[in-house]
C-alpha cells in the first residue's frame, strides 16, 4: 500500500529537512569555533606575495609584497608595495583608512576597504552565531548544508545543496577550517566570487593556516596570495592600528 502525503505532511517533511541542515551547519561551525578557543590567537603577522591577474585570468598584471597585521578584536593593517607603489590599509571595526604613496591618509567607505580577505579563510575568536551572521551577510544560507569529500577529507558545505556550485556557500573542512567561500560580490551583490584557501599548515596547537589563497570571478583568476611566513601572538603594539599614528608616519 502506497501512502500519499498530504500538504501538511509534506510541509512537515520540508521543515524537518531544513532543521536538520541548519543543525548540521551549526554543529560544524561550533566544533570549529571550539577548536579555535582551545588555541587562542591574539595577533598575527603574515608576510605574503600578491599577484593580480589580467581580466583573462591567465596572465599576471602586477605583483608585490604584503605584510598583514591582525590584532583581536577587529583590527587589521596591510602594508603593501605593488610595482614600486607603497600603500597602507587600516581597518578598525567598521571604519577604514588608506595611506597613499604620497603620504596622504584618507578614510574610505566600507566598499573600498583593505584588499585582504584572510579573515574569511582564518576567522579568529568568533562565536558560532557571529560567524554564521557574517556568512549570511555574504548571501550564505545557514539552513542548507550537505557533506562531501574533498581530496579524501570530510567537508561540510553550508549554503548549498549537493551538486549546487552556483549559490553562496562556505566549505568547512573538519580539521583545516574554511577551505572555500563562494559569495556575492560587493557592493552591487549581483555576481559571485569564489575564494579558495589551500596549503594549510599548522599554526598553533590544533589550528591550521592557509598558505595559498586564490580569488576567482566567473571562473577567472583575479588574485593570488602566497604566504611566506606567519608569526602568532607576537604582542603587536596598539599604535600599529591607530589612524592618527598612521598620519604621523614618515
């Protein structure tokens, strides 16, 4: 005997499936955040090489070096030199400043914040609800998830169903953390960008840090970062993140 489900029963099945997916997402994020809490990071100093590509995604347009300073909470500084041009980008909370090559310091709107997406690959000291809220801001739905194997490693995909490669999503490796972020572009939010985080190496205790980051748009490579070194908990001074001190620098 075949039983046909009525509208109410079908609705209940959908709700239960969505609840299970949301539970899986929260469980994976909570496990990741708990691991972060076991090896607290107060600051990072990251030295890396930057390559920007032509619109064809095949040929390098320009290269340079960056030093990224991160201090908890919500303070980031990028010092970069690209093709001989020096700039410093500073973000404190929701505000951002840029020191141009001529020494002028300007506060910039949020859609022109520093060219750094490391916080997506290596989120630090965040509660699960905060992390999920940030991802929702990128268009990621936390009520949809599925599991897959990537290079024989278990990964939870939050924001997309199995086989869906076009929706905003975060791929969370059980051990390494974030390995891929598919997000809506800003500020218009019409297209999708794809950030991959790979070559993870031990950072502190059970934590790993990606030494390669690549940003794609419409399948074309826009940006590549290769990390040369990462120093953790070095006691970075607050003055590094002071916009007034940035204006006084020579």
